[in-house]
C-alpha cells in the first residue's frame, strides 16, 4: 500500500506541475486549450512508456500494477480538465477553438483506448466515458475545414504537376500520389476519431464520405482542366500526358474506394458485422461509377487521336484491288495498331490498357461498318476481304489470351458487323426472307438462323409455335386470336381471324374502329396472292370477327424459309388515313397440314392461337438497311411499302 500511495502522490505532483506549466487555470479559455492539448499529448506519451516499459518492471520487482494505477489516476485528472474547459468554450465556438478541441479529442480518444489493456475493467467506468458529447460541434466544424483543406491541397498538387510519371516504376504523376495520400490520411483520421455514439457516427461518417467523394471528383476536374490547357504535339496519335491522366484517375478510383471502405461505422445492435452501412455503400458505388465514367471520357479523348489513322487504313482495305491477298491488304492496319499499342502498353496500367483496347475495338468495328455503308454493289471479294479483316482483328486483340476475352470481342457491334457482312452476300430475295425471319423472331418464335440458301429450308427447322411474348412493350398493344391450317386437297391455306382484345384506343372517344389485314410473306414466295381484310368493327377495343379467309398457295411455298402469315390491325378513320394499331406474325412451317408426319403433332384445325400484337417504332433491322441500299425494283418496292407503314405508325406516336 505504501508503494501504491507513493506512486499516486508522485503522479499527482507531476500532473499538477505539468498543468500549472502548460495550462494554468487563471488563463483565458482559448489559451488554456492550447496548453491542455499539449498536456494531453504528454500524458498519452507517458502512458505509452508506462505500458511498454515500466509496467512489467514494477510488476516483476514490486508486484504492483503500475500501469493500471497510473492510467486510472491520470485519465480521471485530464478528464476533469477537459469537461470543464469544453463546457466553457462551447458558447465561444469558432474555427480556432474548433481546431484545438478537435486535436484535444483525438488525443483523449487515443488515451481512452488504453482502457482495453486493463484487466477487470468492467468493474469501473471511465472518467472519459461520454467525453465525446461536448466535442461534437467542434468535430463537425473541423470536418468542414478538413474538406476545404483537402481541396486546397489537391489544387496545389495539380498546379505543380508536370503530368509525368513520378519514377520509372510508376505510371502516375505526383498529384495522384498526393490525392491518394490525402484520402488515406482522412480515413486514418476517422479511425482515430472512433466516434462511440452510433447515430452520431453515422451522421459524421456520411458527411465525411460525401466530402471524400467530392474531393475525388474535384481532383479529376482539375486534371481535365489542366490537360485542356496543355499544348499538344501536332499529329500526335498517342498522348503521353493523357496516358498519365488516365492512370491518375484509376489510382484515385482505387484509393478512394479503399479509403471509403475504411470509414465503415458501427450501426449499433441493428448493424451486421462486416457489412458496410447502406449510405456508405451507396456513396462508394456512386463515386466508382463517376470515376469509371471519367476514365472512359479520358479514354475516348485518347483514342479519338487515332480515329483519322484508323479510317485511313480501313479505306486502304476498301480500295485494295481484288488481285492482292487479304493479308496484304490488312497488314498496314495491323502494323499501325501494333506500334501504337506497344506505346500504350508501356504507358498504361493494366485496367486502363483494357479500357483503351475496348474503345479501339469499337472504333474499328464502327469504321468497318461505315466502309460497308459507303460501298454498294461491290464484288463478293470486297466483303470477303472485310470478313478476313474482322477475324484478323479478333486474333490481334485477343493476343492468345493476353488481351480482351473472345466473348467480349464477339459481342455487340461485332455481331451486327457479322450480320452485315453475311447479308451483303445475300440476294435481294434472301434479304427479304431475312427480314421476315427477324419479324418472326421478334414475336417469340424459335426459328432457324440458317444462312442465305437458294434451297428451301427443311420444314423441321420451322416447326414452331407462337409462344406468348413476355415483353410489356408488346403486351400493351393487345392480343389477336386466330386459327390457321392447310387444306391439302384444295391446296389452300385457311386463316380464320376470331377476335381481338385490349386494343389501343386510337379515337377521341377512347375506342377504335379496328379491322385486320391478312397477308402472306415474303412476297416472292406468294406472288399471285393478294392481301385480305376483315370487316370494320365500330367503337370497340375487343372486336369479334369470326371471319375465314382462303389463300390458294402450294404447300412447298409455306415450307420455305421465312414463310409466314402477317396480321396487321388498323383503326379505320372515316376522314383521313387509317391508323396503325399493331401487328403479329405466325410462321407457316408448323401449322397443321404443313408440318410433315415424322415431326409429329401439328396444330389441330380447331385449335386457336393467341398472338400478342406489337407496334415497333421503326423498322431498322439489318436486312431492311441492306434493301434500302439496293437499286433493284423488287427491293425498292418492298422498302416503299414498309416506309408507308412507318408513316402510319409515326402519325400515332
């Protein structure tokens, strides 16, 4: 006991002397605050030394828990001073006071964490418990200051940045390193703050996360402005500065994500361990999307410098005579890409190199599509050359697994280009057939995607039923119920229009005067067949027709590729042009009487089919684009008919 009492007396004398020297009570509050901050720092350092060095010596020699004794005494003494001073300074809150209180709280929070090192600590409450409450206004004000200081620091870093890599091992510049360090410091500050109240911590953490997001976007904006003011080398296809900027954005994207995840605060009993709070997760996701978007903007700026060269080399392929080999025609383009990508590989980090590869791939695909559109009525070798070019580029960008994945390369615009090349090889009639195949696919039928063929397609590939479409865009235009079968003895197709339901109201009275046009397609398969139409049913959205139509056509024509019956629902207008209400298509290859016996089944003559109407805004399929560019009479007449239907649709939108 004598040893413990002596230690306590020594601690008190040391503390009183320190208090009188650093923060005498007769001084004004703001002056005392600066001294108390210094005093708290000294006490924290003394406790560190006590815990790390002296505690084991006292316990080993004197069997005294020197650290627990010292911590409890000094923690209580400094807490008393802090409580009194914060109560005095709260009404006088300004930036200087907030700065001092914030610094004091950080030291007290560090001191409080020594409590976890004391055995049996549950039996005694801390004097510093709840000390965070009077510091809250100061912390809020200081976090605002921190936001402004971060922006000021970022502005200065960008101003002196030369947009050159900081060293041979790095691909980002000095300002990105500063921005990353700044974000890391803010996250470390939050960890030190360790605000104990969950609801208050959520408010502080949410504000701090928003400030970090704002600072990150502010940095990218500064970079963009700096690049805009930098003189670029004339004709420079790959800008080293843009590469550095792109790497800077990627570095800050990763650094900000890591720092923001380090802001996770406790949500109390309702929170799940290891799960980020929802506001923080939303903030992280939004910033990541913004920075990805910024990276893609810089990527587009970088690749735009290569557009002119790419078009030049694509034009070279277009103008190459059929006499030269395909690999010779493509060689200049591949050489150019190899040289530029070698530079980009050295200048960009992996994530950004992939971004540039994806952007260049899309540029190349669009350039080839433009070349195809600009050249009509050319030889089959022309399209074969571009097919070779496309596959050569796939191999180049895949780079035996080191580049872009094949599934990414062969998606999107690649599929469209492949379809364009295939259709360019097709005759006019084959393109028309493809148009009807596309129409059938849109209404949910499972059709063969057989390439252009002069021979009739096997009927087995066209035995399909009209499954109900699940698209709300299609369902909202109503339904049409029909029956269809082929009468072999009479060699005619029987089509019965039964009824429709839930049609669009196209008249001012909220109703319609609908009728149905029934026709067969493609036209060249049924050249002698004229379209037929039902009677007009006045003022209804649920018309009942029960009308039967016969078309004298051979069964083989019904089995041909793309053969179908089209139902076009129109609203009769007594004073002007009829209005388009919707359309549906039914493949003929699977109807009763057409399907061959070994396939089995087939639609019974009495079985009705309900088709969901659709109302496409425009006919923009690849097959139609091919037909629009052809000068044959058959193609022009077909396109003219579709354009007239489009006008009816556009008039009702």
